C-alpha cells in the first residue's frame, strides 16, 4: 500500500492540492501536513494557465485532486492522486499519528500572489509563523469550542489557514461555504442564519453586499 510518506513526502517537499470545497479538501490539507510536507493550494476555478505556471514554478512532487477535476488540470511532470478514487485503500491505513520530522522552520505551505504586476510569486510560510498566527487569533479576537465558524475563503488565500485550522485547534465547528454561497449576499445571509454561524471573517465587499444590506 502507498501513503504520502512512501511516495516521498517529507519536510520541505511541496504537494499541490486542487479539490472542491469539501471534507475531502480539509482531509487532504491535514494529510500533507501530517506526512511532513508543505502544500501548494490550487483553486479549481483559476485559469488553466495560472495553475500550470504555479505547478511548474513550485516544482511540486505530486498533486492531490479528485476525479472530476483531473482531466481539466495542466499536464506536467508530477504524480496525481485522486482522493475520491482511493477511499477504499485509504480506509485500510492506521489512524495513528505519523512521525513527520517537521521542525518549526520547515515549510507549511506556499501561497502565490495575484501576479497583477508581473508573474505570480510564491510566498513561503513556515510552521512557526502559522502557529504564532493561530495562537494569537485564538486569544484575540478569540474563538472557543462553542463557536461555529463559516469558512468562505479559497485556500489559495492566506487567511484560509485561520478559517480551517483555528476551529480544529479549539474544538469549534467549521461550516465550509461553497463559492456560490459567497457570491450572493442573500444566499450568504441565509447560510449564516441556517447554520447558526457565530464567526465569519471577510472583506468589506463581502460583508456589505447590497442585497444583504437591503434585506430585512
């Protein structure tokens, strides 16, 4: 049987991840980190040319994705693992934590800039920086196990790390919003009410959507 570590994932090894917003996406992110690797988040909605540039520039070892997205992704030299096609195999693995050998100065993930002033550039984030950020935001503004956080940010944006990992650290609940939930103010408001959301972070443009403001 194969797992990420037997495929070569270890500290400082970069793994691409391109999944629709789902439980499998969170599992994929945690799997890469637990194996000791770092991840390169790839938004499925991004243009193919941008994805191809990021994959080639970052020189990823492998790519975690799903069957429905596989054929549309750029064809470059990396190993592709579709999580939804490996469900039966993955269920046979031990649930014990792996020994990753990760140190605070090792990479956790790489985020690419927009590229509006030239080619996108990869920004490297190490574990110590991510941990400091999460520890700080746990204290202020704060999050507890009683909270329900609505995660609306694509994992290709840095703040997504807070939305996913902070609730897991404190035992809070995460509700993953789909892209269409965020694109319409009334739909976002319905999501907030339906899931009894207590915490959401967003840009002013998201929070001040006209439809949302004008609703009762």
